[in-house]
C-alpha cells in the first residue's frame, strides 16, 4: 500500500523528524523478455535489505540527474518539496534482493507511456530511483497454493514460488502475450506452472485468468491460500469466485489490482 502523501508545502511540524528517501543507482539493465526489462539497482546492504518485497518507488523524469526528492515523515507520510518536483510515485515488487551484494532487481513491463515504463525504457547505468517505503507481498504459507497473475504479477509470484516449502502443492496460472513472454520460474514439484497466452488479445481484454480459475475445482480442506495480481477488473472477477464458490475467508486469499485497463501496465506490488 502506498504511503499517505503530504501536499507540497505542507511541512509544518514535520521537517524536524523527516528523513531523506533511500536512493538507489542503476548498475545494469537487461531485457528478460521483449516486454519486460530488468533493472538492477545498487545501494548499501541496509537499504537493500529493507527494499522489498513491495516497494513504493519514486521515479524521476528521464534524464533528470538531480531529482528533487521528497522526504519521509516519521509516520510514513511523503513530504513533497514546494513547487514542481517531477517525481512520480509507483508501486512495484522487487524480483530479487541481495543485501550482501547490495543489489535489488526490479522488473518493468514496457507497455504504455507511464512514467515508470518511460523511465525503464531509457534506464542506463548511473540513473537513480528513490524508495519511499516497503511492504510485504501479502502471501501466506499453505499446503496448497493458487497463484494467478499477468506480466505485472510475475515478480511477486516468482518470489512466492521460490519461498514455498518443497512439499507445497497447487497451481500457478500465468497470463502473458505469448511464448516469448514466458519466464523461468522455479517451483516445488507439486505446483503446476501453467502459461496462458493472449495470442493477440490486448492486455486487460482477456478472460483467460478468470476462465482458468473458474475451471478449477476447489481442493479439499482449509490449508490453502490464493494470491492474485492482474488488471483490476480481472482481479475483481477472480476474487468473487474465490470468496463465493471457493468460500475462502479473508486470511486465505490476497487479490490486488495491479493496473487498470486504459492505463499503463505498471505493477503495483
């Protein structure tokens, strides 16, 4: 969840306890798939350890070598500088954190012309990003897992699969444009990883995830957890199925709309 923002100029009573944001520097960039760019960022071990899994990123304008960063109040509010600051706030999931190496990997989907996708498309070593806050993924360990998401959710699903116990069972339903967008996601032997290809359908217009979940039979027992991340309307439909037909209680699922149709595909952790 993104922190509460303090309007520009609203500094009264906050400056004395505000802290600078953590700033990370790009060390390398590579394309994981045609539509996904992985940016490796570096910082101190302490900053990297705190950077994830869900990040509120502060994204500067392309080419801005000295962004006007906000500060973070003691209660977590963002205190923006007065006047135009040219920094956008977006939520992403760190694909990898390595405090010992001082590295964080963030995957950006290069769809649309939003500030994060635009920044990632132009990212090069030496560019900088800020981090306003971090939060957990919302996943819980369970004997049986249902994971469902599109390109924007792959970092989160990848982390959940990597952390799952070896005897975990379940299924991961992953919607992408086509075979070229598939990524290597190691999973426990008992978890099926199933790729769903849109095959020309525009992101957000497909019912692949909704239909795939609807075709599943609910496993027996209560030791199960569902984690869903995709376009908002898709997530609402899947959530309704999980709460209704599956009868999942609040602690048994986490479903979040990562983006909305008509806007850039920007993961929101």
